[in-house]
């Protein structure tokens, strides 16, 4: 493993190298240049220092993506404090649990979150800071009051001849020093505060800089931040890597729908897009697949001499939906639907998959689109070893385990949970089942905890059945559950399509029964569905847009 340098040195260097460049923009809002970010970081450092915050103290962040959220994160980590990002979907009770469990001294809150938060539920908190303008909305110490009221005065006294490049000096972290605690769940009794040292952040950024940064035009690379930054996937790949690389990052600041993302892509023309499968699938299905069904396109694709030109044109059409200047789209968080993936790879579109976990900050495997193998999620990233616990990893499933610089040090105040996933040799047990090809490409089958047991003891992976079902007529999303010895498919239909065709409930039931019969013809006997049931509302999802399966399982 290579020596991992100070992570904060990356932040420092990027600010100095890109001083006059645009850094952070709230889409359809204000823009901060790298020098503006540095100035705001310095003001927050003055606030921290004069309010008594020490290096190693915990500071929590709760709000939607925004430029000021990013500044608060950078200021915390560059100060040497431990940042505790909280997913904006979490309820106030979950927030209280995380703030209290992490022993955070300060809490930054966004505009949507602030009205719901009751400071009385967090008795050890010293203050609450409002993210949009960094005002102090709750203070329990005289030091914090004084620091905020005299902030500009202290800043002016410290830098009487303006704040310059030479003043940018950040905490020089060491590899094993704790940088952040990222909670995978906010519910009492089930909190898992993933402790990530600085080496994990630096190692991830190092890898992404080599794997992706070398392919981008550094002088003109816009990036659209779609995923929640409180989640490691969005935080590392869409924000920290991009900031350290010197890109211009745009934050949507509101919940991203496929139509809103398409609009933003048209305006921003991003060089790179990082997404969960759901967004890519919806855009391709709604905008591109209908074109493929026209007689003209079908005819042209069947003429060998024209086939290549038609595919090139299709690539340009898909790229246009994402702004037209995309180098590649990186999908992660869940598997891309096979039908959509097969289409994109068959025309040569630059799509690729990454795989990781919060516990690895997040990267475990990744391949550039030029090395992407369909159905895989890439090869092991730099500074990481990956193994499959199987006597024949190429052909027999086994759990993915990994070891290296990206791996957490453990769960905060949860020794039992740590021992359950980190073995004595430092291997992190992911809970995912996969095979691995001789050249290192990993092919994930599903999660161990999701695996169902057939009546004759066969292993059934619901994700595989759902992938096929999701490609069928009028299916928006699906979930396969087990009731006794029967498999049931829950389906949330594409109501936009059914409404446009004026189908009633009876029509829809007939379509789903047709889907069931067609699906079962593709499945082995032990994996066939006994029924498909209509689910009237979208399934509840995690921040990375995977369905919360436990909410729909039949209680034994």
C-alpha cells in the first residue's frame, strides 16, 4: 500500500491552484470561487476557535446539498474537527439520536431542517448554526455568542490587508486520525456510526484522480451534484474528488427528479455524471426507448452498413439528454437494469458501474467505461485488496471481503457491531455475494440478508427476479417477497403510461398476469412467482434509492 498523504493538503492545494476559478454553485443561485470558499472557511475557523471548539471535537451537518453545506464540511475537516454528516431524509428524532450519540458540540442545519429541530432534545450541544448564512440560531455559551457577534471584526483585525493565498493553512492530518463519522442509520439502538480516518478520504480521492481525473479537461469540467452529500457515494465522488481536482460543482439544492436533472444537465453540460440507476433508467426509458420502437430505426439497425452510424447517432442522442459533453456516467448504489445496461453498452455509450460501502468511504471496485464488462461492477481500486470467500471464486458465489486504506476503523461506540464485520486480520466483510473473473472483475449476485430460501433449499436472489420484472410492460418498480413457500411480486405500475392509455384496474391486473407468465417462463421452477400484487404508491427508499425491503417483508 502506498503512503497516504495529508488529506487536508489536497484541499489546500486545490484552493491555491484554482484561486480565481468558479468552485461551488447553487443551481440557479449564487456562485463561490475557490478564493471565496477559502475566505468562508477562514471565518468559520475563527468562529470555531473563539467559541472553544478543539481539534477532534464533533460537528454535525444536517441539510440538503448546497454550497454552504460544502463550505461547512470543508471548514470542519480542515480545522481538524470531526465532521458528522446527517442525511437530510432523517427525521428529527433520528437527528437527535445521532447528535447525542456522536457527542457533537455544534450542529449546522439547513433551511428546510431548521424549523423542525428542537434544541432541548440535544442537551450537550453548544450551538446551532444556520447553513444559508452561518448565523447562530441557538447558543448555549458566551464564547459562541461573542465569536459570532464579533466575527467580521476579528477577521478584519487578523487580516488588515485582505485575506490572501499565503493565509491558507489547514490542519495537517495523519493517516489514522479520525476525519468523520457517517451514520448508516438514525434509529435508536441501531445507529452505526462509521468511523473514517483521513487515509480513507485521501485514498479514495487519489484513486479517482488517477482513474477519472486523467480523462477530464481540467480547464472546463462542470459537475452536477445529484446525490445527497451526507451519503458517502455523493460526498466522495461528486464533491470531495471534484473539489480537490479543481472542478466547478453545481448543487441542485432541491430533490432531484429525472426531469429536473435533465433540465440542469442541458444548462450545465456536465463532464461527468454520478448517479443511482433509477435516474438513468427513467431518462433512457422515457426519452430513448420509444425512438427505438419506430419502424424506421428498427429497419436501419438491421442494415449492417448503416448499423454503426445509427449506433453512433444513438450515443449522441443519449449524451444530449445529459448535456452533450459527458465523458462518462458512473452508476452505483445498486445494479443497473440489465435491459438498459445492455442497450447502452451495445451502442458504445460511456456507462460504467462502481461498487462500495459507507465503511470503505466508499470505493471497493470501479472500472472506467473503456474497461467496463456488462453485469460487473469493476475491478478492485488502488490501495484495496478484494477477495471472494469461495473455493472457486470464478464460478461459485462467495461473500465479498476487502482490506486496505479505504476501510473504516470501526463503528463509533459499537464494539460488537465492529467485530461482526471487521475480522482480526483487518478484512471487512461486506455482506454481498459475488463471483470474480480471472482479470478481477466482480459480479454481484445480491446481499446475503436479502437471499430467500426455496422450498427445496435453493438460494433465490430477489434482485435477479426484480431486474427482469422491471423491464416488463407497465412496471415502474418491483419487489419480490416470500410468503411461506410462495414468491410474490409487488409492483408499483407506471401510472403515467396507464393513465395516458386510459387503462382501468382490471386492464392493469390482466397486464400484470401476462407479465407474471412471461417472467416465469424465464425462471427456474423454484424461483417462479405465484402472484403479482399491485402496490399503489412508490416503495420507500434509502438515500441511494434502493427500496427499504424490511418494510415490506411478511412478519413470521
